[in-house]
C-alpha cells in the first residue's frame, strides 16, 4: 500500500513537472510571437550614437561649404554658380531629373503589407538614402503614400505595386547594407514574419533612377 | 480518523502537483535562459546617454550656425537679383518650398495625439510609438498634403522616425507626447483618408477604443517652419 502511494505520488510529481514545462514553453512562444510584430530595430543606442556622430560630421562639412560660398559673396559669378548648383541639387532630390549613382539593389519576392513598406523606407532614410525607387517608380515629396485598394492591392503614385518588388537605393552602400542586415533589423523581421519570402540585397554601381512621372 | 487521513492525502497530492508544476517551470526556464551577450553596468549606460546628449547638443548648435549662414547667403542672392537673375531665384525658392526648406503657410488640419490618461493593464497600447507616427505620415501622404510638422519640427519626404527606448527621434531629434501634428493640405481629403481604417489598422483601433487620445481640427491658417537642415547629396549624379 505504501508502494502504491509512493508510485502515485511520483506519478503526480512527474505530471506536474511536465505541465510546468509546457506552461513555460507556451509563455515563451507567445513572447516570440509578440517579437515578430515588433516594428522597431534593436540595439538602438549604439546605432543612434553612430548616426548622430555621422550626422554632425555632415553638418560640419555643410558649414564649410556655406562659409566658402559666403567668402565669395563679392564675386557675382560665384553667387550665380551657387544658385545654379543648388537648383541642380534640389531638382535631383525632388525627382525632376533622371539620376544615377552607386548604392544598393533590394529584391523582395512576395507580397508585403503597407507597414513593411513604411518601415523599410524609414530604415533606408535613417541610413542616409539619397534617392529611392520601387519597381522603377521614383519616391518624391509627400505625394507618395502607400495606399490600399479595396481588393487589397497596394497603390503607389497611382500605379498598382506588385511583387516582386525591386528597390533601387542610391547612397552609401556600406552604411545601407549594415543597417538593413543588422540583427533584429527590418529585413530580419520581414523574413521571420514571412519565412518563404525571398529577399536579396546587393551593392550596385551606377544605378539609374527615373525622373518623376508627370 | 479515516476522514483526516483522506484529507491529508489530498493535501499531499495537491502539494506534489504544485511542486511539480513549479519545478517544471524552473527547469524549462533554465533551459531557455541565455546569458545576455551585452550586460552593461549602469555607469556605462549613463555614459552612453550622456554621449548621445552631447551629440544632440552639438547638432542643435551646428544647425543654428547653418541657418545663420543660409540667411546670409539668401540676403546676398537677393542683392544680385536686381541684376536680372530674379527668375533663377524664384526657381530656387519654388524648389525649396516643395522640399520643405522654406516656411509654408496655408489651410489644413491640426491633429493632436496623446497617451490616454485611462491607463489599462496593457499599457503598451496607451503609448504612442514611432511606428504610429510613421503610419500616420503615410496616411497623410496618400492625401497628397503639401507640408507636415510634428511638435514644430518639419517633416520632409526622407525624414526618419525611430524609437530610442521610450523616446521618439524625428530627423534625429527627440520628440515626446503629446504630438501636435500640423498639416497643410486639403482638409476634406485628409479627413477622408484618416477615416480609412485599412491604411493604419492598429493605430485606428487604439484611437477608436480611446486607448490613445486623438483630436483633429480644421484650421484656416497654419504656419510651418522650414526644415532646419539640408539635403545631403554625395552620391547623386545627373550628368
């Protein structure tokens, strides 16, 4: 009788251990599910320090350029050249002219929801992207939101955006690659959410981005 | 006596089960635990925060210098406009307006987003995240707006909005709740797009459930400051 009692007790103990382990695994899986929907990149403090430092360096370089322009203010021709250079620069940024440059090429094989586009563009901007096109559509100020049609298709600039998606990004390719490929970064999060979606990122030279479609 | 024995047995069985569950949780947690790769002392974290703050302070000062230099250059250029280059100056100004590099005034709407005082168990839903602001900016872009600012900071088309702990960085500048978002554009179109849940379902639902405070008002005159930076162009070419 004591043996029966002991066996039953041990059985109950073992059952309890198994139940506890299962509860713990379930709690962990819920946590992992929540992490998949986390829309922010990790290791922010280091990245932000790096970007702040890089940003300040760019501002100092800009100050030097502006100072040179001012010292030439007695030279009318220099002022006119400065205006022309600025017009040229802003026309490139605004997408009024076709542009080219080195950067990266991203291809995403299957459909994405709007939030992934928004987050990916944000990451590229954070990493200093100077110009971006998606499926040969050049992104431009404010007129380019990712809209959703009633049938679920994504609309960009009046055109339907269909997979595969090809992003052409002009900028510092090393910085762009580093930001996109960081642990917990946007591409890793997209991949973990859609494991069967093939994503390729390569450095590219002399990318050509079209002017805005009028 | 027999009854007491039975009660004691049940109590013992319950104890065994409870002990087993607790042991199971501890064992499973032990297997799944991992040493945090980067364990930082509080001092080191504070040092990093201070470093970031010093960079932010430097950034403000550098931007102030840039703005002063730009004003000086603009003044010089206006002086030469009298020599027949007004057309070029006007072309430049038009481009700057489109890019957010000039002040902008017009009619539009003001949105205020704030964390709800009605704190719930799920406090994460009450917080306004960087992703919420990004989604909202995207919705406004579908409404073809002319200009946006958040807490006085101009949003340009390649602005970045990121989370840094509990803070939000807009163009590398910290902003915090409540978020006053001024938008110049067609207010009817803006309101129409904001009513489309499918464009930003998570934020829309949290607003509907009053987990976040959201207010919107139509205004006849909104003034947006110019973006206090410039577009860095090192890699673009068009020749």
